[in-house]
């Protein structure tokens, strides 16, 4: 059963598990579980996705319960009137904070986007803040020890795979990312910490209610795998 974080007669938000697709996709033809269908079955009501999270990303995912609300909320996202906050574990020690301004060429999938024409690079901006660091006694590559950072990421634009590509751009790849990450670090955390997911979590979503104009801050807790990494690394969210 999906964890419902917020629900009224217009909106519903869940804590999407890592590994769950938002909707059916030709890229993952073998998948049989989708957030949309599971939520529809759970609340016995049709739902409309407002935004997306990558399959390996966990955290806050928002749906509307009717077409008019879906349109209003989509406008908020399109006009950058919302705020998303993510937590990620990345390789190496990042700077204490910074802004990544790096345009991204639209990523097209050979199957899902076979009839689409690639667009020019679009502006993309991400704010990051380092929350903690750790050095662990596990050799990776030519280094005898491994270093990791816990970072808070706040995207100011919404490009496909933006956070994953931006962290790769500054050579602080997200741990567990099999597409843009570093395989040797992914293998190390699987071996030593039994971590088999990408360590990227949509922890908060700030929106304005489309009818009351009330500011909503919807938060999602970390799953047990992410929390176990915190325990191994001696980190705390306090």
C-alpha cells in the first residue's frame, strides 16, 4: 500500500518508493506495477499525475483528482511557482554550497521518443548545500578509502534527469545511479551496505493550494535502505 502524505478532495500526494514507475512506459515493458494504477485502486478514484519522479527516485509525488485541478497545478509547475527539495548521497566532498548553471540537451529515448526531434540545450539551474560528509575504509579504484557527501538539492528548473546530470557535471555523481553515476562506487555500496537503490529522495514539495491559496509543505520520510546508509555513515537529519 502506498503511503499517502496529503489528501483532500482536489489533491493527493504519496511517498513514491524507489523502483516504482509513475505510469506505464514502453521503456520498461516488463513492469506491471505503476504508481498511478496503484493509487487509483487504493483510493478508488481516478488520479492525474502533476509531475514525475524517475523510477529509481523516491519521495513526494503529487496527483490531482480532477482535470481542472490538474490544469491549475500543472500551470504552477510550468511557471516555476513550486519548490522541490531533494536529499542525495554523492561521491566525494562537495563544496559547502553552490549553484550549478549548466544547460542540458533534451534526452530522447530510442523507444519512447522515436518520433521526437531533439531540442537545443535548455537552461538548467540547481542549488546545492552540503549537509554532512563521511570517509569510509573501503577501497574504490586507486583510493584506499571512499568519501561521500550528503547534499540538499533544490532545482530551479525541471529538466529531464536534471539533478543526476548536474551532479555528474561537477563530478559528484549520485550514489546508486546506474545511468549517470560511477559503477565502482555503486558496486561498493551494494557490497558493503546492501544498498541496491539510487540515493536520491524528493523530501519536500512546496506548493500553493489551487483553490484556497494556502501554502502547502508536503514532506516524505526516507525509506529503510536510505536510513540504513545514514546509520552506517553516522549521519542525522536533526
